[in-house]
């Protein structure tokens, strides 16, 4: 099976990306096309099938080597049965995607949620390559995650394994409500959204900060101000880093990974952010669970999803 | 292999317990003898071999069915190589126990740490029977733990998976130092030792509590006083329960188990304690990660160790 190939699909609200991968997680080529959400469920599934066939034309020797097609989707999924129960940005409601796509493509289909799939992609073919136990954080609009133990993605009892953004880490007195309804989730302070909110709060209450001159504050502006020595911005970054490090300390005594991988837009802040996270992590973690553990940047960027979706056949 | 049998050994500082188990985790019979720590490493290993042979005499058909002997040990271990690096209550220093015991018994040997092994025993043959994803807490002098995912015990990169007692959960302002050197570990508030300490502190500072009349405060006295309505004792129990529930909320979004199993002396407080833990857990955990999840008492008591050690051959 050294000649085996795997196809991954990243099904998003605006674009469908497909990628062809080797059995050791190398991305051979990608293809991208519009989702056309407005045309409805059936049209979207036909688009996936069409783009997969454009990526690897049926009838070719390459097509025969394809062992399966994995699909990553943002939403609530019944993973074992391959059903999309609900998706916020796609019109699927209880659609048996696995069954329907197997009929259209004649290849085994697996589905999984987008954060898990991106984590698996990094672990398998990106920053975690060769490391059996890794945990990935994706810092974007929210905070996503994925847990890889002994080279395998963990799902958990109800598919909630790796939902790191909803770890309750902020103490009650300073906690705010998360989009999920719960108080004090990691996502409220360490996502781009959380960082922007803290910055806007500071400006609104009149804190002296260079951010008050910025028209449309994004996470990047907060990091740039912090790097330039702005104290208000520095405290916001420290707070985001503190709760990330604290959550990693919990992860370290639960699954004890060898490597933490940080991706998503916020991770572009790079070592400036990572150093602060490491300092907290080391302080809050027993020596035997932090010695030899590294915290590194993701490598695959927006391709992590297609690589991980392809990897579902070997690593899930 | 339905006729396969497994032997588990619980190697303690004063006693060595051995147990014979079926392939589905049923404990068939046990044997117990003194460790004789004072006689040194070689004598201890000979005692293990002698007790195993008393449990199942070599030459019998039963002996031929034994697939392996697992040993649970408190200490720092090199698990893959079967070496005891250090143990606080046994004279072993870098002893290749796996190799030496394989020579003595002619059966495959596996070793693992006592907390992991007890967790595996409960998951395999006790309160977790039939549940693929469980997390066990042992509340005794310290707080131990073990994580079972997809029916398998997780070790982690450096054997620190499931070290739940050293999750940093208490906020800085009220944190005290743990025996491990770190501040605010779960063990400082939710172990028997932690509960007794909080009670003694309350008595010493003159809080009005029925505990001030107790000569030698143990965890049981604190629970009894709380059940009788003593407000100081109630707050201590609430605090122990709060941090247990909070740590479980973290576990729930990391590995998302179906069941939490609580054992150890403190767990004898029963539903009075468990109800408070459940309330915190539900409050701090997203609905999809707490719905259908139960928190139950361990069932095997002191036999969890031998059952889990036997289970190392099927579930680790």
C-alpha cells in the first residue's frame, strides 16, 4: 500500500478545497472551487464530486490508487454514521453525506469536524510530523483544537474531544459569557475576537493606549502595539497568553503531549506570543510534564484541512 | 483466546497482592503476602515470583493459559523498557524488573504506575465496564488518575498522562504549594490531606466549627460535620468538590469521556460529595460534553490494582 493515495476535502461556506495526499501526509496537489451554498444541498454535494474528479480524473491509474475521500466540515456531525446534523454556514440538516458521496464517487467516505481535521493535518503532515502525541490549538474567530494520542485523532464520547476553546479558565470575577452560553471560556480571551473585544473595551473606558488612534482594531494591531511597548496592549496580549498557557498545563497532565502546535490568524504574532505562553505553561506544569515539550507554530496554513481530511483514513 | 488468563500484581511497600483475571476483566481469585522491603530488591522480586506461583501453580493447565503478568508500582518508571527508576517506598533504583521477572517466571511481564493501573482496573473490570472512554480519579493521600480512551490506557509522552492531582486549578491568591513544588495543584484541596489541612487551618484560626472538638481530624470527620450542617466543614467540602468539578470540566473538553469514576478513601463520602461535584461540572462544561456523562463511585476498592495490572496486556 505504499502507493496508496488519499483525498481530503475542506468544505467551507464559500469554497470547497480538495487535496491529494500520499500515505505519509505529503500534499501532492490541490484544487479549489466555489461551494455555491445558495443552490442547496444536492448542488453542493455534486460540486464536491465534480471537484474531486477534477483533482484526480476517474479512470486514471491515480484514481485507482485513491483509498478514500475524507471531508472536513464546520458543524455538528454524527461522525460514525457520516451525517451532518447541523451547520451554521451550510444548508445541511441531517444529511447522510457519507452515504450520498459514496454513491457519487464509489470510494469510501469519512467525515469529521473542521477543527479536528485541521489539527490532524498539522499532526500528520505538518508541524507534528513524526510526533505521536500532539495537541493543536487554532486561534482564529474562536479557539479550536484537536488531540492526537499515539498517532490517532481522539473523538471522545460525543465528539467534543479537543474543544479547547470551551475550557472554562477565566475565574468568575472576571469571566464574561462565551458565544456558547457558558462563562469564562478560553475563547473569550484568547481568540482574535476576544483580543479585539478587550482592546475595544480598553479604548472605550478611556485607557491611555495607542490603540485609541486605530480606526478598526484587529488582533494584529493589538500585537503590533504591544511589541512597540504600549502597556495596555501588552496586558491584553499577556492575558490571552496566560490563559492559553494555563489551558496547556491542564492538557499536559491529562494527555501529556510531546508537542503543542498553534495555528490560526492569531498565531502569526509568532515568538512574541509563544514565549509568553511557554513561560506560563512551564510555571503551571510539573517538570516531568513540561520538560522536552515544545510549543511551535503550525506549518500548513490553510492547507491543514485538506491534509487532515485525507488523513482520516490512516489516523482516525 | 477466550480461555486466556492474566495475572496482575500490586507491588506495595508492605504487601504484594496478586490476582488472576479472565480475558474480560473478572477477578477469579487473589493472594497476598508480605513485601519484606528490608530484605532488598532481589528478595522482593523472589517474593513476587513465589506469590504468583502460589496463585497459579506452574505445570497446571491454568498456568499454561496465563498470557502474562502485569505489575503496578508507585514510582518513576521507564514503562516501555520495564525499568523501575525510583520508588519512594521500595528500594528499587534503575532495576530492570521486566527482564528479571521474565527470567524468573517465563511469562511476558509489563509494568505501569499504580494510579494508572488502578484506573485501568476500574475501567476494564469495575465501574467502567463496557464504557470505552472513562477517566478515573483516586482521592486518597494525594489525587491520582488515569485516562482511558477507546478502551486503552493513555501513557503520554513522558508517562504523565492522568496526573490529575497536579492540574493547577486554584487561583494564585488562594493557592498553596503542593508537595510537587508547584502552586495550586488539585491535590492541595481535593485529597484527604488537603481536606484535613483546610479543617486544621480553620480550627487553628478559631473558626466556630464542631471540628474544634475533634482530636484527630480525618477527612471522614470533615464530611460527617458537613452532613450535620456545620458551615465551616460544608465550605471545605464545597471547595474540594468545586475544584474536582472544575478539573473534570477541563477533562471533558480535552478527551470528552463518557464516565468519571471516583475511588480512594475520600470517595466514601458518596453522593453527598458526588452531587456537589456534578453541579460544578455541569455548570462549567458545554452541554454537548456533559449531557449523558456520569460521575460514579469506583467498585473494586483495593482490588482495582491487581485487575488493572492484569489488564495491561489487553488494554495498554
